[in-house]
């Protein structure tokens, strides 16, 4: 779909209401990771460079429509100012007075939107109140785009609207990955349970040329083929579902890659005694904790002949050694191919980012999405209200 960007708007002398995601981790009153704040800087800088004034809107935590003092954005306003290198004024109460008194380079940060019950209800009245503060609406929070909230959906219909730099970057990367990708396209989907990713798998098999299934999910697919997976994590009640997904993939011409060989152990702990066996030889008293070297070699071959990669979830129990080997090897190959320009790689989801960082591969991926739920819903083929409202 088409959406406007900052370059399509005239900000001279205008007030820009910018929805951002600065839901950062805080410990003992200190922000421990400023990366989300850093990523909004290009949007703020661009609007000011075009003569606009910036009013930031954001949520923090899950106060559920109540005022929760420890979730006030007042706590992080000084950090926002430090990271942006600009004067940031926190506003709680009469927004109108603060907006009227704004200085040229001053940035306003409104109180936690979710303190108002109208935010999560996508309330038209709350959206109008917010819209009255600005002339142009900018959504730079892809991570909240799967929510139809007042600050992400309703407000976009009340003002001229566009995507911020981060939102536009994210949408562009996702369009390259699954919208109009260079083929062949391969998806890597891992994680513990098939049940949490049914919609995702069902959509992907119709969009990609090859689908690598790893982690505990792979065990469910193996069991559905009649393979005894011993004491492995496995959703045996989803065997029929796994077979249906496999059939849907076959009908669509999508190759599903499951492990040929696996790393098994009797206990789930770092450095546990382990062995590599063929999948059909998994001991009854053992657990499958990673894909084996033959399986990794096959995945690498598929990556090498692909042009586009979408990655969500690890291939094994990546948190503990040596069961991170398959994830690390595949991730490093994807990173190498991406760095050379041979592969467009897009990855997202909490465990995914952690796994790629642990493998030292994240920096060379084409794009890493920090949006968990929104990234997954986009991969599932769902319409994201915050994106649709910009169209």
C-alpha cells in the first residue's frame, strides 16, 4: 500500500504530533537501554529541519487506563532530552497551554497516553483532544501499529497523516521481504510451540519458496510424520494441524525443511552430555534440543540459493551451549550473505533479536525489526490498523 512520508509534508510553522515508541527498560529509575529513543531522532531532526515543532506522544507499560505514578513518562523525559540533544518539556495536564508556549527547538513530551482509558478504546473524543494540539500527524511507532488505539488509528483520520522515518524504514523493509520480494524467498521460523504460530505458518507457506522449521515446533511436525521424539517438547495434539500445514505447503509449491539429524540430551542444562543422531533414532529417554550438522548444512545450501530471507525464532535451545550451534551457524551464514549483497534479510521478534545478537550476526542483517507483536501480525498477513490508517 502507499503511504506518505515526512518528505511529502510541509512542516514550516506547523506543529507535528508524533506517535513514538519509547517504551524503554527502566531499573532503579534509570533507563538501561536507549536504543528505542535513538531510533526516533531522525524523525525529530527532519521535522525541525523543515521548520516544524515536535510534540511526542507515547505509552509506557500497561497502566490500563489508570494513573500509575511509576509509569509516568516524566521519569524518562531527561533521558529523551539527553539522547535527542534537545530541550524536552514533559507535559501533564493542560496540553493546550504548553503547546501555545512552545519555543522553536523545544520538544514536548505528553504524559503516558495509556493513563487515559480512551487511548486503548480508540475513543474518538480522546483522539480529537489530541488532534487539536497539532497540524500534522506522524506515526513513527510501527511496534504499536497492530493496535487500533486513539493515537495510532483514530487520530490518523483527523489530521494530514504520514509515516515517520523509522516507520517508513520498517514498512519498506517488510515490503521488500514479503510484499514484492526477490525470489527465491526462504523463511526461518523457530520457537517452542506451533500453537503460537499457526496463522504465521499458514500465511508463509503461500508466500515463500522454502520454510525452515526449527526449535520445539519442528518436533511437533516430526511427530506428525510418525517419528518418536522421545521426551522432547512437542504438541502431540496438533499433529493433524501440522499435517494440514504440510499439505498446504505442498499444494503451494513451498518446500518445508525439518531436521534430518538432531542434537539430543537427557537433561536441559548448559554443557549437558549430548549426541547427534538421525531424527528417527531419537532415544526414548532423551530430548531434541538442537538441529544437527547435516540439517544445518542443508539450511545453509537453501540460504545460499535464496535472494530474500524472513527470520522469526531460533532453531534450538539457543540460550544454553552447546544447543545454540544450529542457530549461530545459520544466522552467521545469513549475515555473511547479507553483507555481501547476495541476500535481503529481515528478522524480528523478541527471541529472534536476542538469538541473532548472541550469534554476533544482527549487525549484518539487512533489517532487524524491534516490533514484536506488530512484526508477527504483519508476517501472518494481517492488516495493521496503524498502517492502514496512513493509506
